[in-house]
């Protein structure tokens, strides 16, 4: 997890259930072979890069677990929605549009 995101994560209150995480907050740092999440945590614990609160472990099948103060919990990637592209519309008119002033007939009878 990027350090700025880690500070925010650590300060946030604990939530139960699946945690939504953003890909932009993470940097892949390697891989570890393990039969379980806690076995991976144990094997990385004595290395120069142990798992810290906010770090994620991803399985070969794509499931992810996030390290929290209480242990590991399920997480899911949040995919940002892209802006829709409107086909056939232009943002700027190709020819200047003249301002049209109302005619005296158009304002007759209005107060």
C-alpha cells in the first residue's frame, strides 16, 4: 500500500465485512508461496518487507484479503466508472452562433 493511503487507512474506523479498495492506492511488491493467508504473513514477517496494516494478499484465483489490526478480511477492487462518450456531439459549434434579441411581438403581453 502506498504510504499516504496507509495513513488514511490506519486512521479510519474499523468496518466489518468486505472492504472496498482502490487499485491506485497499491503497488505490487512481489509474490510469496503459501497454503494460507496466515502462512504468507508468517513467512513475510521476518523479511525486510513484512505485511503491514492495509497491505493486500491476492490469491492465484484473484481473491484478495486485506491485513487489518484484527487479522485478514475479504476485500474487493473498486473499479472507477469511465465517463460516457457521446457520439455525434461536438463540444464546440463549428460556426459562431449569433445572439438573437427578442422581437417586440415576442414580448407583447408579458409583464
